[in-house]
């Protein structure tokens, strides 16, 4: 190679170690492995300890463990020789050398743990790297030694029936050094290692096909290969990213799905890149051949979709090898996620999908998770698996309570080549799968040209996942028959390799040759299978072409778009809010709350009862409580989200004495749905991808992801660009995910000031998202409730620029009546200026935290001719609302867009071309930072100067009202 138990349980308990469930099984296997481990210790200083333990056994056999008791029963006499008073006595006896005993045990264990390095894994025939420790001579053993020592030294099923250690070792070599390489010695949990050793050596999962099954497999491989050959010949040069060279991926998936169906798992969520996707869509997902052919022929047209903001198309589509699909076969549903060309970024998305499909959210408390409600399968590339960091992020989440899915089945489709990059150029490890070792994931390397070995790997991998509910990986080692794509010439960079590939028979040809040799089929029958399918595909292509010629052509375009959505009622009666507030702050009797938090909790209770003002986090809590009471599940995640980056949220309380955690929203009597809140790993791309996937498969829930600071959201830019903002346009995939991005200039430097509002506005088009920058707690309350209510009728992602300094600022607080009577307002007029609109000569438009800087400045009190209007929702652009406000101020000839971000950032470049047409001849002026390379100043003094300049300029030179004639 080139380089029967209760299934529903609380979500918090998912990632607990399964070790306690494992210890009850395979006691006999455990005894075997423990005995081997004991033998391995019979050298050096450990021998003295063994002899002492033997003396204890001699006095009372029940005083040692059963494993040691079995060992001493067999080897006690030899230990007595070692314990003799003189070296001569110890050596005397029937040609027995105890060092040979230890050497046999060590050799057996090296074969078990390192035999994969001698396995025949490369279909192209390159020799395996080997390992010196696999040679008996390395351990000081000869063939005569092995013939004279008992097979029990080797242990396990491989030793059963063997006459001596030589036969047992040979059997081990056949198992561990064949066309499957078992790579599990890195596992720390002994129970897992013991289970795998027994499963491998007993060959419980070894596939031995009947003649009928062998013929069926030939038919399957023929379908896989002929489909690719037909496309290659018919659509010359068109990209399809052929599966040829790793054709056995399809039988592997067939076997896994068969096992899934037999086990009763109702759903499978799959993710994969473009290599082999068309074949998987056709043969695993059941996508009709004629639909795929129509896509190649450019005849697969989709209907345009009307937009609320006007336009002609809401679905622009994607290339055929990025599309996903859903297959329902009996009780089993298989979902293949849509995928961009950004390799591996679909991984956390699929995990989120699986988690959503595993959870029950229609009850109060934490969601109830059944890890056997959905199996996640991720299909990777050999270059991308070690190359893309998102893989490590995804693997890291596999054991974390908020993200675990009960074990993912990973498959590396290993071409032994990345585009034109050799393995040694693309990774620092020997195996492409080696990053998985750090997460204690067992790896099964298998030769893609051995179909039965591939099916064995699939069975064992699935069994391990079901047994331990942990990740497992199949490394399917094959080759790539063509270039990276079918228009690429691979011999430019890999001439030697591709000469070997050109001469190498396909796996279908090899399997057919074997079946002919076994008398199961004839050569003519094998050839007839090819010809039959080729003819079928030709006929279907002609049918597609004929239908397209008969079809009426649809011309024209969508007019002005669908009408705007009606106003959404989001207010909650005051008495309801009071009761929910009490329930959301109720702690168990005897709970020792931190004194500082106790004062905060008491204040929250009092301000609501007295109908006073509440801050941002309190409004958020009441929004959550009200939605739970209405039966809407909520999932909130992010870095430090439980407490809140700025210590503002506190949805969980911790007993000051015991550390016990209580989440009152999970214990509310009024709740009719689940509430989940988790701190995420210290990463953005993986967790955000996970939440996107969760939101796609949980349209019933309000799913929120919070960045620690909005500045860090760009670490997940691929998820934002390729999934969140474009998923509907490319794939008709809906999501109502909410992104909470702390944003605002407060002198914390260029890394803690900007959520890059400009980038989200640049990505906004075709009604794909909602973008808000609120300034009051009530606005945030209504915004969250509106998003939750719209999640099933008009689901779109919501991006919120959340505050930092405004979290507790009096000007951002809201009276309770605004929650009970109001609704979300896309634009907020100046409450003072609108009382005297004719006096206003300067109209300042702004968004977000800078509004508070303006109204609290020293100039504001005397600025009687200035109106400050807040744009609270930037996208969809609130044109009607802004036009109405502009009409209110007929004398405001000076119209300003003011922001604290640099001119090439923030909302200016988005707002200017949209606002200007509304001004009826007036010119829109800019106030803010000049264009900058960095979003904010790193020096506090410079920041203060810039903020002061912006505010002063806003109120400087305000025109006087015209004097009536």
C-alpha cells in the first residue's frame, strides 16, 4: 500500500463510558486475555512478584483471581523450577525455557496488534511495510520452539484445535495478515480490545457467501461498474468522479443497511464527498437512472420559486455530484446529505442531523435520546481525512454529551492518491486513518479487491458500534481508475501507478473469474449481465431524450413575487409572563445558590412582579420560557453559553456546596417541550455545522448557536457560506437556525469588536436569511418569538448581532408592558423627534449599539433638530418602513448613515444603494470610521478618539429649520 435494554434515556447520559455494560460479556475471553497479559509479565523484576503470588495460590487457591488460578494450574510446576534455590535447578527439567513462554505470548500479541502492517491491503500489489516484531526470530524463537510449545500460550479462538504454538501462530497470521488489517491495539479500554480479539479470531462476523449470494454480488458489482462505464462512454469528458477502483463501497453500504434493517434502526444519516456519489445515489439511495441521465443531458429542469422580495428564481441548483437524496425502503429511511466541494465539512452537519433524528423533544426536561433511532455514516477521502481539520473537530465531538450520536460508522474511500498529491506529500502518517487513533477509534483496513473481506469489515464495524456505541472506521484501500475527474490526465504526475492501474482487472472481473473457476457462473453468463445493463441504460437515455422533445417548454418568469408575510403576533400576556418568570427561577428546596446569583435571581423575580424594566438576558429567558409553554423545543449551544460569555445568562445554577446543577427551564410545570443547553468545544466550524444539521432535521425546534465573540464566527465561514446562506438556493434545504454573534466597538481591539456584519449582508439575497441588530431587550424578545413561530411556515436562518456593553445598559432595558403588548419592529423611530417632525433638519440612520452612544452623548440633549432612527432588521431590507419614516421628516434635507465600523465594513455598502432611491433627491451622507484593513483599533486611546469623533460629527453643523416666509 502506498503510503434488549431500555432505549430511551436522558441526553445528558449519552456519552457516559459503556465500560460497565461491557464487563458482563465474554468472561471466558477476558480470562484468556488476562492470562496472556500475565505471561507477558513473566520477565525481569515482575517474575519475583509472580512467584510470590504463586505461593499465595499454593496456600489458598481461592485467594487469587480466577485468571491467575487457571494460569497457575497449568504453569505451576514450571514456576517451581524457576523458584529453585540454584540456577542449575531452575534450568534443569524437561527442556523447558520460561523465556520462550513469554516470547510466544509476546509474538502472538504483536501479530494481533501489528499484523495489519503485514496484511495484503493494496489491490495494486505493493508489498506491505511489515514489522520486525512479527518475526519469531525477533523474539528469539525458532520453528522448533513453536512446535514444542503448547497452543494455549497463543490463547483465544485461534489456539483452539491447534496441536502446538506453531499452528496457532500460523492461524493468527492468516487472520491478521490477510486482506483485512485489524488496527485496534491503541484502544485503552481492555473490554473493547478483548471483545474485538474474540470477534476477529472466532470469525463470528466472517462472511462466507453461498453460491446464490456470490452470484448476487456479481450482479451488484456489474451494476456498479457498467453504470460508470456507460457514463464514461456516453458523456465523454463530463465530470462524475467515478467510484471505479473502490467499487466495493456499494456492497459495503448494502451490508451495513441490511444489518441496520435487521437490528430495527429506523433511520440512517449519511455524508460523503463527490467521489462515487452518483453510484451511491443510483444503487444505494435508489435514484432512478433516467433522472441521473437527464442531469447529464441538461434536461433536468426545476420550477422557479417565487420570492417575497421579488425576483425570478429562488432555486439555482447545484452540480449533480453534490446532490443528496432520501430513500424509504420498508421501515428504513436513508438520508444522504447534500454536500459542497469543501471536503469533509458535511461531517458535523450529518452528526447534527443524526442527533436531531435520535432525540424526542415533545416532553419537558432535556431531550430524550435513543442512539439506535439513527445511525450516522460518514464516507471520507484518504487525502481529506487527515488533511481537513474539520475531521478532528467532528471526531472530538463524538464523546461530548451535547453532540454524541452513539457511534458513527466511518469509511475512508482510499484511492492512495489525493488529486495529484502523493500520500507522503499529503500527510505525516503511514495510514490515512491514523488521526482516528488519537480518539481511540478502531480501524479495519481492507483490500477493496476482496469483496468478502469488505463485507466482513462492514459486519464487524457495525457490530462494534452496536456493542459499544462508539465510532469505528473502515479504511477501504483501493485505487482511482481515472484522474481526479474524468477530464484530467493522471499519467502526467503518476505515470507508473497508472500503468499498473491500466493493466489491473476491475473487482467485477476478478470476482467473475473466481465464480467461473468455482463453477457458479460461466464466462458467457457474466458477459450477458454486462450487456443487459448496458442495453437498459441506452434505452433509458433514449427515453429521456424523447420525453424532453415532447415536453412543452415553459417560458416567462415570476412577476413581482409573493405578497409579504403578515405581521406575526409575538406578545405574551403579562400575567402569563409573571407565572413563567416564577417557574423559570424556582430552585429545589435546600439548594445552596451562590450569594451573588441569589441577589440577581431575587431582582429578576421582583422587577417582573412590579412590572418594571428587564435586561437583555432576562428578556431572552422569558422568550424561551414562553416558547416552551407553547410546545416549541429549544436547543441552545456555544462556547460558555450556559453561563454566557459576559456572565449574563445563567440558565443553569450550581449548588455552592455540592456542585449539583439545576436547569429551571427543564423543570417548569408549564413547559410542553424539551430544553437543551450545552457548552460547546472550543471550536466554531464543527459545532456550527452540527447545529445547522440539527436544525434541518428538527424543524419543530428553535435551534440557536452563540459565538463567544462574533469575531470568531468567521472560523466557521465555510459552514456559513456553503450551508447556512445557500442551502435553500442550491438544494432546497430549509433551516431556521439562529446565530447569536456578540458585536460592538468598546475598545477591546480588532479581535473582540466585529462579527463582520458586512459579510452577512453581502451574502443576503433571494430571501435566504434574516439579519438583525437590535437595541432593546423587548425587540430581542419579539425577534426570538417571531423566529420560532415562523420556523415551520417560513424557515430561514436568523443572524443576530447581539450586544456586549448593552446587556445591562439602562437604555437597552425594556418595560414589561413592551413584552406583553408590542411586536418586533424592523425600524424604530426617534420617540422624541416624531413629536415635532417639522423641526428635524438632520436624520441619522444607524443600527445597533452605536445608537446608545449617540443618545447618551453630551450633545444629544440639545440636538433638537436631529432625529435618530434605528434600523433593527437589516435584511430583508425594510424599505416600506424606512420610506414611511422619511416622509415624516420633510425638512430633513441632511440624511446620514452613521456606524462605528469602518466604511468598507459594517452596513454602509449594503444600505447606501438601497436607501438612496428612497430619499427623493436628497443625498445620503456617511459618518463613521474610514476604510480600514483591521476592523478596530488595538489601542484604547485611539479607540476613544475615534468614537468621540464619530459622535461629535453626528451632531456638528446641524442646519437650522427654514424660517417660514
